[in-house]
C-alpha cells in the first residue's frame, strides 16, 4: 500500500508543470532618446528594444520609469530586477549580470557656450571647478575617475542641464548621444552649450540583479542575439539614433547567473 502511494505521488510530481519563472521588475530612467516619458507612456530606443525582446519571449511586463538612483538601488538589493541602460565597469561586473551592448556613448564634459577656452586655460585647476552629473550614474563615476573633485549630484540629466544653464556649475558630464534631447526636454536650446573635452567611450547594457533566474537571463540573451542577427536591432537603432553605428556583438558579462 505504501509503495503504491509513493509511486502515485511520484507520478503526480512528474506530471506537474515546470516551476514558473518569477516575472521581472523592469526599470529605466529619463534619458532621451534612449528612454523617456511622453504623455504618460515610457518610450525610447532601449524601451522599444526591451519590448521587442519581451514580445519574442511571450512576456509583457511593464517598463517603469524611476529616478536612476532609486532604480539602481533596486538592482543592487532585489532579485528579478532588470535595469537599462547601464554602463559597464569593473565594479559593476562584480554586482550584476549584463548583456549587450545595446548602445554606446561617449562621455563628454560640456560647458556654457563661449566658456570652453577660458576653462581650458585653467589647466589642473579645472578639476576643482564645479561639475554636475546625475546621481549613481556612470557619468558621475567617470568624472570622479578623471580627478574632478567638486561634484554637484543631480536627480536626472534634465536637472543637470538646468544647473549648468543657471550658472550653478561650470561643467556637465553626460553622454554625447543624448545631450541634444536632454536640452530639448529641459526647454533649452542645444546651441547654449559646447563641448569642453571628451572623457571616455562606453558601451551600454541591460543589467540583471543577483538572484535573477539563469533561464530568464539566457532567454533574454538569445532574443537579443536573434534581433541582431535578423537585422531588426539595426533598424530600431537607426530609427532612434540616425547615423550612429550599432554594435552587432552580444556578450554576457559580470556575475554568472
């Protein structure tokens, strides 16, 4: 009798459906044209990419737009979190799993129009002039790595642009691919600023938190490979970033899921 009971339980267990993967919480921030809010809807190049991947995986988790610092904290402290887009660094490789690249950016220092020459004449003293970048961002980290000490953290890129416009800071550390759109979002003419100096080129990734199911990450990786292989990624990239070169490489870096 006991043997029959155990055999029946084993059969039921074998016939039970596989464990459903816990859905991802998906976050991004205001960084046009990569991701931004328009009329209550989250849009942008990377948002379209994430939605296309979800469509291929038969998923439909909403993309939520949050301040970067809050979303980044969720990435570091909660399982099953996807945050995009994120610059790859050696420190971050120890904290999360990243797939990509899905975009690229050159981090530059910008200043108000007509002030670049005077700032360059400061030489080493330039590094004590106030510079802004948004909190917990790669742009803030890179400015610090290049020796800038007087950092004014902003909540988001638009606030950075407004701080520079209001003469609260002398410089702004930001990605070249988004500056014009951020200025437009801030209600400022793009011609109001100029390039002071380049700092660093970076690749940008989709980032998954520790504790995210391995099968989920591998499925997203494969879907990204398929999108790049069949040409849809290139089309999407050119639609949002005309003239920019889209990377066809796909890699998984950081913590092994």
